[in-house]
């Protein structure tokens, strides 16, 4: 029989190797699934992982990589700080929507004024919108001990309803012939988030994501606050003994993750998406949870995980259009990635032993 | 004197190894009928593994045992019990919500009807001087009474050999007397008793023979009555022990006591914890206050209130005349407090963090390990290395996780971390829990050295000998209330016993299972 034996200290090798093993296992199991669906597994895997980088349309798709990875990384880094502290913000999708609505509202309110200060104010409003939406579960948790997982998740659906209201009502384009959706920010220079270098997909949101990765890395490695975050997640009683105020930490971590999700929404609505529409949100806030764990809740890991996840998004889209795969199969494929990651995760803290008969 | 009695159990060349550690190596000894045999050794010497093999819980790798002349290799406790071996564990396995008779019935192979069993329990408890009412709920019993339930459960099996693992660690001196009377009576009736302990005076008072273990090996046997406690301690440790020395005391001429607790009452934040009720005491600079009491009587809560993990109303906790009740742990460290909670892994230290990070856990403030909120890891590593060196912490280095250390080594690290911060007020719960005698002596010496340098010290401990050795004044925490502290000088063991149990009534002592 196999049995698991707890390691005295977590294995450094396996902490780094588990994501690689998880990706390989996902390819194997996913390939099997694609095979059952009647597709050539090798062709599908190649379409997902290889073609976006080196295939025929790579010149366009490579740029899309950063466009997709930017918001994922930005949100995931914020979530990872809370996850490290044992604070489970599952509602980044809602905070992302609210950030977009708040930021867009500021921009649209002053349309068509041209002023350099407009975009910075919109950025602040976007962060504020996400922060406010995250403060609701944070305050309910600290005041009434509610579960932040449920509250933040339910607030996603509230945010979606507000988004629909905005697109159909208070933010609808007055010159849009009654169609739902706001004005397009791409035709409003003071409030738009353009591609900074043509063909790279690099926009201000991607820049913000890179800065956030570096800041979070420094915070966790060098700063007292990062230590307190890690301590609270690993040993809550030791954290209180050290002097961490659990209430303040919940408010802070929820606030940071909410504000970063709001920023991601603002950069998205003013850039790649262009406008507030009913189907503006595409699940970045949920996928970022996978990205955070795939990146081992480590900022640098999240950077790589965000790029990888963006790749499966783009490649998955290619696979569904070119090879006729149902989009549910692509989502299942992405789900497998998280599943296998959590499953092999056990190797970093446990080693597998063959147990001999007679020993307990 | 023992050779006259027939041999009951003979252990020959028993060896048991676990990954990375040899728990028992070539252990041999004999127990005679009607003999009280001590198994003496420090924590980790291999006592528990040895008795688990006798009780059928663990299988030896090598060696053999004979029971009344026949080969004996119990495959499970049931087989050991059938042969006539019974064991009272250090940690009780009782259901609080059931009464005494029901608990006893649960531990028996073929329990009789509850009425008949209750009558039998009463009969046995009277015969052996262990007063116990079979209809009482176990949840309402004191630790000593709970132990009686376990003992009576064993006695109902009519054992030939009764194994007792550290039985007195939860008892008051009076309860210890009652237990010893019972054990002597049992021995006189022919039951052999294997008595595991590291308390030397008890062994001298009770046992006929002693087998001394050190690092898994038998290092000697003796007749305890003929040896002094120090001689046995030195056999157990394998080194010459020096008692802690107290530096010269001086009058610091303070206007206010270093620590002043006035009518401290707080609810317990711990489920099934004990609330503190109007606890008052003062500790001057250079003074060591020892607080005794059975675990679960408010020790944890007192430490939390002193460390700042529980905030208290203005005026309840004062340091040099200034109220610190509303301050959190780091603010208290800033004005000179250090504290060491009882639970090392998870409370005093973060299990998965390295010793460097754990050094930072409490050393950040007083050692100045941050600059503008950024952590100076080089200085922290240096601090951790110095603790490891000064307190002889056995570890491959400061980079290993706290949970990789043995209990005793982590204990040394935690105590060393606190005592290395030039404190003014020291609060320690169970300072020498789990460490060997030599390290315990070093820790006690370090505490006394800090007191000599002018620190006010509060030591909470269940080890009476330890408290009497290092304390200037002595008080007992019982059901959340603290007796008035009394000077240790001139205190008799009877007075201590009264403070521990008699004054408040033994049945009020509350111990979580």
C-alpha cells in the first residue's frame, strides 16, 4: 500500500515542480478527453499550446497574450495576498465589474472634455469601485462574522445586475440608437487605454500588472506586512501572539484585492473591451483564482501562471473555432489544470512511501 | 529483597527503531510479582515505547518477552489485557457527558448490567480507598477523580501487572498520597506495578526497584530507597547536575511594582476555557512569582491577558504604575514585556516557518529588526543563530521549519528567544516542558539570571518542584481564582496542598479532557 508521510520541511523541489507536473497531467487527461470527443489529441494540444506562440497567426495572437494575461495577473496577485492570510475573496469578478462601472462613469460624466487629469482620476475611481465592493464582505465579516466566501460570491451577481442596468440605462450611449452599451472609450482619447507599443498588446493595465507583481514580491519577502499576512494564514494563534490585528488584516487584504480587481476592470473597459456592455465581464475574476493557485500564491509564479492561462484561453478559442471543439470542453480542460495542481500539491508537504506490512 | 518473589514479566534484549531514531536498544529487565517497579528516564528516553510494547500497542523489532515463564508477544492491547496487563495512560480516554459507570462499561470486553457494575465500582473503590460515585458525570470530576475512574476500570479486570504512565502529573499532593496508598495496597496483594515517572522523590517514596533508561538503553538499576534523588538524576541524565544559583538580590527602590494585577476578570476566549475571576498580584523587579495549579484552571487565559492577546479594562494590568490593559502584544513588548505561551507549536511559534522567521515573530520590536516597516533579515538571522548557540538548540540551522525540531529543542528556542531580549517583565507558561534535565536546569538558571538583572518574572508551571526551586513567592490558580501569593521560604508541602486543593474544594478543579 502507498501511504503519505509528512515531510519535516516542505520540499523546495516539489514546490517548484508541481505546476509543471500538473500541466503535463492536464495535457494527458485533456488529450484523452479530446480523443473521446473524436478529435486528434495531439492536434488539439498543439493548437492550444503551440500555435498561439509560433503558428500562422502568432503575430496577432502573441499580442493577445498580454491583453488576456494582464487583468488575470493584476487580479490574481491581489487575491493571493488574501489567500495567503486565509481570507477568501471569491468575488473578484464583481469587484472587477464595479471598478469598470465606477471608472467609466467618471469618464463618461465629463465627456467630451479633453484633459490629462481625466484618465488618472478614472483609474482612482476604478480602484475605489473595486475597493468599495470588497469592503462589503470585509465589514460584514469583521462586524457580524459572516463568511466572506459566500458574501463576496453573491455580490458578483448583484454587480452583474448593476452592469446590466448601466448598459441599458444610466451609462447607455445617447447616440447609440437605443442599443445597449456605453460610448466607446477608444474614440475618446482623454479616457482611453490604448496599446502602448503596436502589436505587443501592452497597455497601461499590463504595466500595472507588472508593477503589482514586483510590489507584491517585495511586500511578501521584505516587509513586516507581508510577514504578518503569511503568519496569519499559516498560524492564526501565533499571529495574534505576534500582535496582528485580525480585523485590520481582513479589511486590508480584502481592500487590496478589491482595488486591484477594480483597476483591472477599469483598464479593460477603457482599453480592450472599449465600452460598458451587458456581457462586459468574461470571467477574469474567477479565472484569476485558478491563476493565483497555479502560481503557488507567489507573485512571480502568478506572472507565469497568468501567461499560461492566457495561452489556454487563446489556444482554446482557436481550438473551438478551427477544430470545432465545444467551448465546454475547453473550460473542462482549464478546470483540470486546477484540479491536478491541487492534487499534486500534496507532494510538496508529503512524501509517498510504500508501507510495509505490520507497521502502523 | 525482590529475589524472593517469582518473576512475572521478563523483557530480554528488546529493540525498537523508528525512522531516524532508535527508541529502545537491547533493553532487558524483570518485574517480580507484587513489586512496584519504576521506569525512570527523561522525555525521549524510550519509556513510553517500552510500555507500549508490553501493552501490545507496538511490536518490537528484536528481542523477546516472557510472562510467568511462557513466551509473551501481544499483538494488540486486547491480548495484553487477557494476559493480565492493564494500563492507565497519562491522557485519559473518558467521555465527559457519560457517568462513571457508563465510562467504565465502555472500556470493558463484557460489561455486566450497569446496576451490577455500579455496585462493583463502589465495592472496589471502597476496598482500595479511592472514593468515587459511579453515578456522577465524568465532566464534573477533578483530574484526580478521573484518574480513579481509569484505575478502577483497570482493577475490575483483576490485573497482574498495572502500568501507570506519569500518573501524578495532574494531581495535588493530597491526591498523590491517596494514589500511593492504593498502589501500595495493590502491591501487597500481589499485583506488580510498573510506574513510569521522572519525579525522583515520588519514586523514592513508592518504588522497590528502578530501571533507568537513557537514550533508549538501560543505563542502570537501583533500589530507589537507598539512593538520593540527585544520584538517580545523574544516572538518568548521565551528567553531574548543579542546582540553579540565585544572584545577590538588591533593593531597586521602585515606587511602583514592575507588574501589578488588580481584580483581573476576563471571560475565556477558548471554548470550554476557564474565566479569570478577580485575580490580583504584584511582582517587584528581581522577584520570581510561581503560579501552580492543574492545567485548565485559567493558566492559558492568564497568559493571554498578560501578553495582550486579550485586552483588559484600564487598571487591571499595570506595569510600573502605568495601565497597559488595552495594549496589544507588540506595544507591551515595546515597554519591556516578553512572554512564552505553553503551546509552542502554533502559538509561540509558527510550525511551517523557519527559525529565522520565528525569531522575528517576537523579536521584531525589542531587537529593532525592522526599518520603516522593512525587515532586516540579516540581523534577524543573526539573532536566531545567537539563540540557537546560547540555548544549545539542536538543529541543522536556522533555516529549518519550527515543526522539524523536537519538542524540547523548540522549547529551548522559544524560551531563549524571549530571555535574549533584555526584558523587564517575563511571563512564561511551563518553562521546561518536554526538555531534558540538563536543559531544564539551564533554562531555570537563565530565568534567575534575568531576575537578578532586574526583571519581574511570572512563571506558570505544573511542576511544583520547579516552582519551589526558582520562585520567591508562590500562588495557586484554581478554577480561575488565584490564591494570595505567599513567600516560598518556610512554605510546607501541606500548606501548598491546601492552597492547591483544600482551600477551594478539590471537586471544583476543572480539567478539560
